[in-house]
C-alpha cells in the first residue's frame, strides 16, 4: 500500500481481556517501530524490529506486552490481561532503516485502545 | 540518555503572523533532531530534520528550524501562520539518524491559529 496501515482503528476492551493490534508497514521497509501515545502526551517508544528480529524492546511497559514480526513485514502488538492504564493510541512506524540508520519514519494512523 | 523539552504546551498566534515553537534537547551524543506535526485524526508527518549537515533546516509548508548547539535548542519557526497550520507539533531527538532506532518525543505544543 501507499502508507503504513493499522487495524483496528478503534478497540474497546474490558479489563482483563487480551487484544491484538496489527500493523502493515510500507512494502520493503526494513525497520518497524511501535509507540504508545497517552492522551495529551507525546508518543513513547515501545519496541523496534529490523526485519523479523526484535532488536530493542526496552520500552515495553510490562511482560503483558508482546510484539512479533515473524516474516519481516506485518507486525502484531499483543497486550494480555489489559488494564485501564493501557488505554492509549498505539502508533506503528516504518522506515527503510536497517543498518543505514538514516531515514524518515512513516507513521500509521494509530489504533485507539480504550480499556473499560 | 536523551530527552527533549518543549517549552510551551500551547501557542496561539493570529493568521499571517510569525510562529515560534520552542524546543530544547539533551543528548549524550551528537543528536539527530526532528519536528513532526499531528493533525487531528491523522498520522504523524515529518516537517523537517537535522542530521549534522546545515544548521538551518528548511522543511515543508514554509517551516524551518535552526540547530544551536551552544543553546541546545532546535526552535521551529514560520514567517506567516496559516489556518491549516493548527495542529500538535512534536520536537523529537534520536541518537542515530532516525531510521533504525526509536525516537524520543517531547510532550507536544498545540498551535492555535486565530482568524
């Protein structure tokens, strides 16, 4: 596709439910990033993939958060046993990246997660 | 470690007047610096970036920013505001070039354009 897409755009979950958020990066982009944006705040880094390898997961807030990119393209962010503090917009970004290290990150529209 | 501080949470200007959005950064290494804009219900869009080339960086839609190492600042300016500039603006720092490492965002500045 022309840009980064994310689905669903909106998700409402009851506390304790598991959720899965999907990201389709721009075709051919090596690097993929997940960010969490709480209401009124700037995005915060969660995790980074280079192809299928998860090179940095230092931003994941707890072991309830898990991300994967098994074939080096589509990525899924899974949150187990959701809590109210998980309510946020989850942003995905991709870049040509890789070892070059330079390049713009292109952001998707985000998934707004509301945990009741 | 790296961080950015956006000095104003809200800035209000009249249409046709200059815009100044202030940003200070902290980084242990020579940083790459960016400004992103976020319109309501739209994805983040890159306005401009500094990666150790020219200190005055020109971006899209008439925006520019100047990297001042002595002041650890990267303020965003535009000579004449347009109604379509109303949005949330984020100053961002990266240790690398921004393509292969996570970005560190400021808290954002909400730009309001008065008619």
